[in-house]
């Protein structure tokens, strides 16, 4: 019974990550896509709508995580409140909102339907938990993000080749996690060659995981990973860590090529976005001009696809990666009751 409960809890937590990824995609990613499109074609309404959508990231994450966790009704709506309250509460707010929604869902389900005043208790509980998380947990989450930023900052003082390898690898890995890479780049104020290396690393993760997942996913999912968010593969990375090695090795190649050979320079915004809505490549063009496109196409697009896929085929032949390892799960409800039966 204990082992079944443990497996049920792990299953529930893993599906909650699907909710997080979809919440980020429909808010931050699609909002950024509208902003980028609006800026490029002079569509002011698109920019305005995109900015509005991005401000809804907290509620979107709350609803996504809560729905994937098997909630509905009042608890689902209150999860949106929890996400909204914690939205923007420091550099690590996405991770904090995810944790807070999980706690809120569990606690709300414990009292849901057991009192005649649920309509008051559940919202009050959700708000109180969000405030407690903001007060007592947020400092630790933000400390973690600041610590990561400090480590990356130390790399900036290394020789260019080593700096670019480390920045590309670390920023690429961070882009896969609930700790948003754009938060780190903003803290560091990444620019110049370091920003270019960061973009190369994130593009390696995004396009690498996208091309590797072609056999397992529909084209829409592949595109969502490639120019949306690699967070869609975060659950699969936790379940099958070996799928991360091809893209990590790719970032160790593209980072130095970006900084040392093509000398691609970017800014802090693009450094944290990578291929998301093409923000990374466009930031390089804004800094260097249209002549940078050749280097961008080679380093940030073609090489991530070619190198990652080559390693993927090798790993698959060796039996290290299996069919279905990169399958993106559809957002679906997984009842929390399963974890306690």
C-alpha cells in the first residue's frame, strides 16, 4: 500500500509539471510571440496584447498545475489566485508559484466538501498560503536564483572559449527548468559575447530537443519545443536523463563557435529567451545588424539540429535512448485521490 501511494504521488507530481509547462507556454511564450511579431511588423495592438498575456502568466501557471493535479471548481479558480499573487515575486517566481499551487491544491482538497463554508475557506486558505510562501519560501528560492547567477557571473571572467562553453551549457540547462533563464540573464545583465553564447546554449537545447522528438511527437509539439519552450521536455528529462546529453554536448560546441569564431553579440533579453519567438536571434541582429544572420543560421539553428540529431541517432542505436522517451504529454487531469488510495 505504501509503495502504491508513493508511486501515485510521483505520478501526480510528474503530471503537475505538464501543467506548469503548458501554463508557461500559453502565457509567457505566446505573449512573447505576439510582442516579437508586433515589433517586427509595426503592429502596436499585437505588442499590447502580448504584454497583457504575459502578465497573466501567474494565473495560467496556477490553472495549468491545478488542472493537471486533478482539481476543478473552486479549488481550480483559487489556484489561479495563488499564481497571480506570486507572479513577479522575485527572480524565481515561476518555481515559487509552482510550489505554492501544489501546496494550495493539497490543502484545499483536504477541506473541500467537508464544511458548509467552503466558498469562503478555500479562497482564504489559498491566499494565506500564497502570502506565507511569499514571506518565508520566496527568499530561499530567490537566493537559489541569485546563487546560480553568481556562478555564471564568475564564468564571465574566464578566457573567452571557457566562458562561452560554461555560459552556453549552464544557460541551456536552466532554460529546461522552472527557473527561467531570462531571470538569470536579467540579474547578470548579460550582453556582448556572453549573451551570444547564452543564446547558442538555449537554442541548442530547444532545437536539439525538438528535432530529437520528431519520432515521438506531432509536428505541433515539435514546433512548440523548438520556438516555444524546452520546459515541455522537463518531465522527460527527469524520467530519462540521457536525452539531455546530446543537447548538452551540442551547447559545448555552439557556445565557443558563437563567441570565438562568429563573435555573435546579444543583449540580456535575448540571452534568456533563446529561440523563443525568435527573440534570441533577433536580439543579435538588433546589436550587430543583418550581417549577423549567417552566423545565427549556422550556430543557433543548423548546428544544434545537426549535432543533436547525430548524437540522438547514436544513443538510440546504443540503446541509451528509447522510443517514447521524448513524448510530450497532453495536459490532462490526474486526480490527486490516486495518491492516497
